[in-house]
């Protein structure tokens, strides 16, 4: 068997394997449609977060989502760091002071509550997972800290290979799924039974989700422009996009610094490769000439 034939057989086997793996996933999730792709300002190598969108997303989280979902890995001070929502240090200090944070023990060995400080992390809405589950139908709501990275979906072969390519790949499946989930609540199709405590969502695997529809049009009042109108529509679709973008930032607060560093490293490696090639040509130039000069003698010997 030639190498070309072996490679062709391997590609065919990989294609069949991808199809066989992808097929059960569609059947198990109740044939839920794939979340539509959205346009995110931070997607791609040169993308960056929209500060206005992050601030609106934080507003949605604070006014709606924080009643059930924690964000334990994010500190108040992160909101003022470069590449984030762009709040000032004074704004962050004032925001942190509106929260009560458990601290201690004190001199008497007792825990106590105090106003939050910028170095504190966002306190959870429930003291523990058991209390969170008891207040939410027996299941604790997931933490928001890295949820945008943890949630995703697969498009199957060969699309998942294209998504993984450098520079041109796509890594925003998690926020696409979050956005789709928030806009996917609807009346169940005729003949579909929804158990007590369940809600129909066309993008949720299996379609039945315990979380009720958390948001509706006009629920959150966005900042107004000079004309007195909201800067963006106050709709579920816009709320979902904004809070999904904020969750993407919360999962990776230093994404912009990572991208900037990566571009500098790539530029450095390109320059280094060029310099190494130039040095190699200079160092081995004379040796190459001597070798060519010996070729006739070698031919005569053999």
C-alpha cells in the first residue's frame, strides 16, 4: 500500500468516524437546532471587547442573573482593569461597598459581615450549593465565572476542524449557545408534554429546562442617549447578547492582554526566522562553494 493510498484511507475513516460520533449527539439532544452564530466584537485575533456592551451586560447580570447565579472567581477590581468594562477605581469601590461580604473570624472567633472592598470577589446569592438547590427546584444554578467557556456545541466533521484552525477559527460557540438559550423560550409544540417545574426551550438539549424564562423586553433600563432614547434596543435579544459578552469577559478577563502578547510573539518569531535564515546563508556560503569545487574530483574517484 502506497503512502498516498494510506493517507486517503485515513481521511475516509476520519470522515466516517466523525459522522458516526456526531449522529448520536443530535439524537440525544432532542434534535435541538444549532444556535445561530452571532457577530461578536471580540471574535478573532484582532477583536476587542466593546466596553459599552460589557457595562450593559454587567447591568443585566446584576439586576437579573445575580439573584440566582454566582460569579465566585471574579473580583470587583477586575471591572476596572484594562480590557474590561472600563469602570473607574472610584466606581468599583462604590460598587463593592453595596455588597455585604462574609469575613472573619474576629477576635471572638466569630464570622461577621462587612461592606465589600475592590479586592473581594462577588459574593454568591446563597450560602452553599444545598441552599441554592433548595431555592431553585432541587438544582443549584451554575456559577457564571467560566460558564461561557464551559458551554459549547459541536458542528461535526469537518466543521469542528475548521473551527480549530489558527487565525481563521471560531471559538465563540459558548456565547452563541448562551444567547440562543436566553432567546429560545417558547410555547411547546403540540403534543409535547412539559413536566411540572419544566419549561420548553428549543435550543436546550432535550428542550425541557428547569430555569424559567429569566428576562423579557423592557425589563432592564439601559442608559439613554442625548435624545432620551436607549442607546440600544431594550429587547431580550439585546439583553442576551450583552450578558453573553459580559460572561465571555468574566471567563477570560485578560483576553485582550493575551491577544496583544500573542501578536507580539508571532511578530518576533517571524523576524527571528528571517534573521536565522540570513545568518545560515552567510555562515554556510563558503562551505557550499568548497563542496561544489570538490565535486569533479569525487566523480573521478568513483
